[in-house]
């Protein structure tokens, strides 16, 4: 069998990934006052044994009001840093998988209920609710409270929040930062004409709409050690007329690359409730392919990639350099193991689990234990 492309190493800045499978950030809505707890230790700990090349911590708020919900993880003070540190330390005692964190500000989509409680916005003044901000005073939905349009002081506070969170991530030994500029959250809100109606230097033209996300990127790049990678997650399209387009995504990706981004992770949607997404296996791969055609840095594809042969084809055909797993790996936390078996490759497994691989640890199977 020819060598699997999915299981070849890839260097991203100074980090060498063992294969092309990464665990995408997945919100758990289970933090308390921004602090991780035993749930996160269990959740991330099992994924650190998955055989993937990189584990990404969920969307992590850079300020308390940046959280999507009151159950979101934060990295904005000593308590949230200490809580994340305890989880990371536990993972690293048993796994050498590199760890990334996704830094985020939810903007106008903040202050919501947990998804299993309906996910509706919680109005300011209600329990677990707070005022939201955005590039313009345009609500995400008709039943949402419009955000306050950010002024220059508000923009500075958010840039400083990303800067401080990046420094805290560095102190924790985080290997990679991913900046969340997708899914209708604040940085995407600036990039999309659906949510950005500004008439100053942060609105109007694509260059202006990209200005604040690039300022945030520059702040994070300056705060995070030079030898560690920074990626950016973007939405390749808003899936609505008049919204952010794949051509704009291509242009903004080249801007991030010019500012020093090490990878672009291409998702889609999130800016408007009327989005029409053609969901199907690999439905976002064409968006990744389009971005890959204009940048030289690695590109990550994500979205209903569930079959190992499909993932192998995405890498083998040059559609993307890496594939990210989210719901797939929640359903099957050993998906990379099974993909390696299907493609004639191998992944790392903890010594405690080697007895399930007879060819590697035959003596355990011959033992009465």
C-alpha cells in the first residue's frame, strides 16, 4: 500500500506535526466564571489520546464580556489562567500532543444561554446576561438586543485583551494560538458587510473591514513567542446574498499571511440566521481549496469529514494541507486510530492502551492478566 498522505508529518513554523489530523476547537459550555474544570480535563484528556497531531482548546474569551455564553472558557485573569493551567498540566503528564488555544471575542453574539437550554440571547440585566458590542449597532437576530457600536477606546480594550490572553497562553506553554475570525463572532463581524456598517476607517472597503482583525493579529503576534505558530480561522463565505464572499476570504487570507500567519483554517457561515448552507460531506473543502490557491502557508479544511478515504483524498489531491475534526471525533474519539488502520499507517498510543494492538505488544495478549 502506498504511504498515506494523511499520516505524513508537516512543519508549521517551528512545530512538526506527526500527521495531518487536528482536533478543532469545540465549545463545551461547561466553565464556571470562565474557569475550566474536571469536565474539560476529561474531555480534552481523552482527545489527547486520539492519535491526532494537534489538540485545540475551545473558543476562549479574551475578556469576560467576550464569552459566547456564561459557560464559556476564558483566559482573561489569574483565575482563568490557573484553571486552564491545571487542565493542561494534567494532559501533558500523559500525552505529548501539542496543544493550541483558540482566542475569541463573541461580539454581538455574546451573552447567550447554553445550547441545550435553547441558546437564546440573555438580555443585559438578566441573570447571566451582559451588554454586547459589535462593529455597528446591528443585532444578529430580530429578537437580540442590538450591540453597542465600538468606539476607539472599545477597540483598544479588545486589542489589549487579545494581547494579554496571548501572553497568558505563552506563560502556560501553549504551542499554537488560533485567532477566531469566523462563525459570526467579533473579528468576522468586522470583516462581513452583513454586520459592519461603519463609515470610518474600520468600515466600507475590504481593506477597512480587515483593518481591526489585522490589528488584533499584530497584537497577538507581538505578544506570543516568535518561534510559536499562530493560525487564523475564517469563514470562507457567509452563505447569504450581500455577505462575505470566498473572493474576499481569499484576499483577507493573503493579508493575514503577509502579517505573519502560519496557517489558515477555513470554515464558513455564522453571520446571519438566514444563511443557506449546502451541508454534505466535505461541503467546506472547496472553500479551503480556493484559499489554498492564493496562499503559501498551510490551509486546514473542516466540515463533515468523516471517512478516512475522504480525508486522505483531501490531502492527496492538494485541496488542503490538514483536516480538522470536530463532531466526528466527539462521536469517535479514536477516529485517527481507525483511519491509520484503514490507510496502513500508525499513530502514537499510550503504553496503557498498547494491549489493543497485538502486533506492538504481543506479550500482554499472552499474559493471563
